[in-house]
């Protein structure tokens, strides 16, 4: 799966911002600690201030390793 690669500064700009009415960007970190957004977010951007996301470099998504939550046993 391809995703759009963000810099830290670009990620900071997108957090809490709508890419279309009532739909917000959700940058996440991949297994390489790179910030990324989905191609859906890129393609569906209608906010004129953020049309630059449509030209982000695409990379293969590498999910971060799963760390199960610690178990807590009743005492």
C-alpha cells in the first residue's frame, strides 16, 4: 500500500486540519518513524490551502511493530 510521505513540519501543519468538510487529516508514523498520510486523504483534499499534499512523494507503507498492552492480573 502506498502512502504520502510528510516532513515533521508538514505533519504539524496537517494535524487538526480538514482536507474536506468535516474530515480531518490523520498523519501516522510508520515503522521507520516517518510521518505519512493515506492516498485517500491526498486524493480527496479540497481545502485550497493544502492542495500541495496531492504532490507528496509516495512510499510503501511499513506498519509499526505491534506491541501488545501489558497484562494486569487481579491481586
